[in-house]
């Protein structure tokens, strides 16, 4: 099955702020579009070791879901000025499934200094898989959340703006190429 949008929550933390952001953008997109939500907590993955990891059933399923989406919105925590290891591992395991995708990011961090943390992953996706990166991504720190909810109205607005940017940009990407 193909989807216009695939929202992936890559945090493995049950109290994840990035998951809250992922659900918020999913709800916004679901108002008008065909969208699927994936939570990596539901997909235990092996560490990418260039061996048998690629034949793992969860890797195969996630590769198929990514390959059959036109746009992937990845929500990720930021640790040590970089997207989480789980987010990077997902990309390494699913590799070519990302080819020619429109990709957007929602990031939750402990502080305000890591706002450029997405750039290493964005550059890799652009260069390795010819992804088009939505130049509007959402970055938030812990002050934007309270009791598992977004309390920052500016961040809520930015999530809607990301969804709207994805809707505009998806029209130039075209349909999913079936291999």
C-alpha cells in the first residue's frame, strides 16, 4: 500500500517529546491526506552491521513502508548534538528505500543549542539517496512540553507549517516509483 506521508517516531523513550511532535504532525496531515504513523518502539531493530541485519523481518517491513511513501517525516530526539542512534540506524538499515523521497524533520532536544543537529542526516539523505529535504523543520526543547502535551503555541504553529510545506512540495515529487 502506498501513502502520501509516512510519519516515523524514532525515539525509544516511552516519555518521548519527539513522539508527541510526531503524533501532532500525523494528526494535522490526517485531516486531509493519506498518512501512516510508525513508532520504532513497535519495531525492534538489529544494529546495522552490514550482515544478516538486512534480512530482519522488521527491517524488511520498514523498508517497504518507506519505499511506498512519497514523503517521510521523521521525529527524532537529539543527543550530543546529533539525531539519535535509533534514527541513524533506521536510515542505515533501510538505505535505498529512501531514494527520491521528500523528507522533513521534527526534533526534540534538551537545550536550544542543537538546532543544526539534523544537517548531517539531511546532507547524507540528499547526497546518498537524492532526497529532497523540506527546508522547514521543527526543533523544540523541553520547555515546549508539559504533562505529555505541547504547550508552546509557536511550536504548534511550526508543526502546521511543516505539514503545509510538505503538502506543497509533494506535488513536485510525483508518484512513488514502483520497483
